[in-house]
């Protein structure tokens, strides 16, 4: 038999689900890295091919990822 559970007050359960872990130096997707460096995605890839940006630190499946700190260091951002 299906047991019913009491429904928590509004905001109580949803706030607990919003807690997320954010690492200090996250791995960024190409889209996130482009945004982080103020470039369009196509410009980001063009600059990557031209050697103006660092190569990805790691691949997750087929998706390249960059560390935020590596991008900032390469571009002199703080």
C-alpha cells in the first residue's frame, strides 16, 4: 500500500534542494569558457586554434574542459 508523507511548508524543501557544491576552480565547458573570456563561442574556438588560448585541461567524454584559473592566468585576468 502507498504511504503518504507529510508535505513540508513551501520554501522549506525547495531551499534544501538548491544547495549545490561550487568548486573554487571549476572545469568550464567551451561555452562557459567563451563567456568567461568575453568571446563568442566561434571566436573562442578561432582563438584556441590560433594558439591565443590554452588547450583544454581535460576531456569529459568528448567535451573539452578548461580550468577557470588557467584561462584567467593565460589572459592576465584577475
